[in-house]
């Protein structure tokens, strides 16, 4: 054992390998038992650190490096995920609630710090640790379909205020810790910080827009530019005597509008969520001293409980005052409170800084870890409970949308003729794929474009390229024969491209396609799980909807179709309309399944049924039924219902992260375990 320990501790490569293994294996295991993945990472840090096996050293070069990089990246991603449009939409109320949910916990933390014997600077830092919040439970309100409720948008907008204010307090506290306090030094610090913040926010925004405009679709270089921006801002922060996490957060705000919601942002978040941020949480676990942690739960239990209770009570007080001021309902107030409870990103980053500079003690740091665990679990469970009672947004005016004729409307795309692009790669599954696309194209009086993409080579006369072209030509000949048998025109195309996803998306754009129909394998390899699959990239890049299929029967035999419906949005209507069109091609029937929370009243369910009837009346006339079931686990209900149908059509929704931490997703559970054929239907950029 001693030899292994020496090998790992003295070898940075072994330490890096250990961090990779932990980050890959533990979070999914903990999420299976409904615990946040970060809990597993922290526990791994404790077990592998000085308090456990001693295989990782918190003072080691690789551990210190990744702790710093992870801390910077954590704050950068937290800023990158803030929706600036939602903030501007409810700016006044968001600023008001942001001020309250910052100031009240700050005051509570200061009073607690002074009462427990800390100096003024340390007490202020303790207060600032409670003043921010992380939108850890935001994916829950997304799943429930209540993100447009004003109480939710106000809480989301308040995040930008609380995080900036908390980091400014941290910057001032660290500066004061390094020297004597005076009004003049504080003024100089604030002026310097303001000038630096303006330079980062406006300078990086200008430089980013200019660089992205000149580089076009060069995502690799754009990704590197974003990385350079965040670490350049972090280094610049240190030069003006401000902690690097402040610079990282400002950099995230600066490039927020530049990267938008495109594939570059996904790559940036992916890079952090699978590498830097998990490493950071493992390194946080290395710093946990088990005896001191146990002391925080026994001898110093009063301090730990005091910090947790102060946070819970002050956050509730802030939400109550703001809610009463804005005349929100009781459920809206409780939703605001539950969303603002979790303390993860800014809190942990600031706590680590405070520990490193000596502003807070080890017991306080351990109490903050307890605070993070308690609020993460409490915030998620209470949000799920309270947000489910918010009224669902009213459905769109179906007649006004005119979706009966133009069931898919894509800006800048002619609606006739109707074009379906069908990428081909697997001869064993292409028949069903071509048949489904042909049925839809024939129904819409259009044609299909069977597409085969050969990977590019340095030399166009490379024998491997010639072999690939011959193979793909055989696929296209077979596809054309299948399409002709169905009675649909086919216009096959071979393309040579370095990137399969880009090749599919560009072909769809060039042919003014209204739909892309592609296949999905039963299982995905390790590379797809880590780096994102071709399907993920097509969903992001495509200008038109994408239908990803896994068909176990011929399309003509898919007579019973199930479409789960959560909320009524234009995207939901498009998914239903896709199902209607496919059902109309061979006289299939549709069942619309709505899984509601147990708290929704009978009147709410009836209103939702009326909306579904109105949507179905606007589309192709097909036989259909509507089922509404109250249940806490939609995936279980969908999987049970799927046993009695031939095809399930799911709507693809982007899986958001909170500070780079993955969350569970109903669609992914259903896709993994569904027993029948399935179609995953997604809008552009989904």
C-alpha cells in the first residue's frame, strides 16, 4: 500500500488518472440513488485525501492546479448560465429581490459571525457566503414547465445581482485582510475594481463579438478564445489585488451574449462539467479534515446549525418580503425561497478563498460544506414540491398560429416542396428509416434526400475514400429503390465532409429541408457519452426540426402511437403535429398522455384536456384519445404505457446544468428503457 501511495503522490500523471476515474464513475452512481453527484465527488476527496487513504495530496502540484482551475471555471460557468434576457425582462423586480435576498442573509451572517467571536472582516465574509445562491433546482422548474412564471424569472434574474455583490464583498474582505483598513484604501480598492470590471465586461464583449464574426464557424478557435478570456480575466483580477473568481465571473457575463446558446457554449460547459468542475469538488473533499468535520457536527454543532438555520430563515424572509411587495401568491413566495436556497458555486469558491487567506477557520469551512449539502437537497426537494403547484402557462392560440397547414414553420425556408433529409450509415436499419421519411414526404407532397457522408481524406484519390464512396453509393441505390416502392421521389446525395453532424446540417440547409429523419442506435459508445454524439450536434446545429428514430417495426405496422405531453407550448404542438402527420399516412391512432402532479385540481386537468382537443382539431384528422394521470414519476408512467403501444414520440428538450452539474432527465430514462419503437422529435437548437 505504501508503494502505491508513493507512486500516486509523487506522480502527477497518476493523480490526474485517479481524478479522471473518480469523475467518471461516482456521480452517476450517486444520482441513481437520487443524491447530487457532487456529494460523491466530495466523499471521494475525503476517502482519497489525508483523512482517508492518502492517495491524493491537497498540497500536490496537480491537485492545487486543478483546484484553482476548477474554482475559476465554476464561477465562469455560473455566470455563463445566467439568462440575461430574463433579467432584462423583469429587471426592476429582479434587482429588488436580488437586493433583499443578498442584504438580509448578509446581515444575518454578520450578526452570527460577531456573536460567535469572529472579527468584523471575517463576519462580513461569513455573511457574504450566505448572500448568493446557485440555481441548482432550475432544471426542476424546466421539467415542470413553469419557467415563464414571474416568480421564477425574478429569482433567476436576482442571481446576477447576488453573485456579483457577494464576489465584490469577497474582493474587499480579501483586500482588507492583506493590509490595514482605511477609508482611502477602501475607496482605491473599489475604484480599481470598478475600472477592472468595466474593462472586462465591455472589452471582452467587444473583442469576443469581433473575433466570432471573423472566425465564422471555426468552433475550435472560438472555444479557445473563450478559455483564454476566462483565464486572462482571472489573471487580471489578481493583478488588481482581487481574487481570480471575481474575474472569472465577470468574464462569464462578458462572453454570455457572444456565445449565446450555440454549440460553443455547449462545448465550454461540457469541458467544465466533465473535467474541471468535478476535479474541483474532489479537491474540496481533500481539504476536509474528518476530525474537524465531526467536531463541526458535535462540539461545534451550534455554529454549524446556526449557519444553516440563519441561511434558511433569512432567505425565506427575503422571499416573503419581496413576494408580499409584488403581491405574489403563497406558492410563488415559497418557490422563490426554495430556488434561492442552494449554496454551491459562489459560496464554495468564496469559502475556499476565505480559508486560504485565513479569513475563516476550518470549522467554518466544514460548516459551509454542511450548508452546501443541506441546501442542495432541501432546495431541490422543496422546489419540486412548491413549483409543481404553480399554475401552468396558458396555451397558445392555436388558430392564430395556423399550424394546421404549415405544421413546421422555419424562418427563411420555403414551405413547398416539402423536403426530408435522411442521413444513412447502417444498411440493417435504413429500410425503416427511408419508409418513415417517404410516408411523411408523400403525405406533404414533397420528396426525400437520402444522404451519405464519406469522411474526408487529405487526398481525394485516397483508396479508402474511393472505397467509402462505393459503399455509400450502394446505400443510396437501395434507399432510392425503397422510396420508389413507397411512391415517393428520392434525390440521393453523397457528400464528403470532415464532420458528420455539420455535413447533415449543411445539406439540410442547402436543400431548404423542413425535416431531418435519422436513426439512433440502441446503445451509445463511451466516446459519444463523453464528447457528445452526432445526434446531439445535429440537434444543436440544424435549422429545421429533427426526428431521431429507433424503429423495431416497419412504419406501416406502427398503428398505436403514444405522445407524452407535459405543457402546452408551440414546441409541444409541433411534436403533436408531427405525430398527426405520421399517423395520417397509414391510419394509425394517437394517445396523448399527460402526467400531472397530484396537487393539480380536476379543473386544471379538464382545462388542459380542452387545450389538447383544440390542438388535435387543427391538425390531420386521426383517431385519438387523451389520458391524464396523477403521478410523481413521469418516466415510470410513460414506460408502463409504452408496453401497450407500437411507437412513442418524445419531445427533445435541452438538459440544462447548474454550475456544470448534471441533472436527471425523464427523456433520457425513457429512451434507455423503452420497450417499443421511439421517435425523439426536437426543434432547432434543442
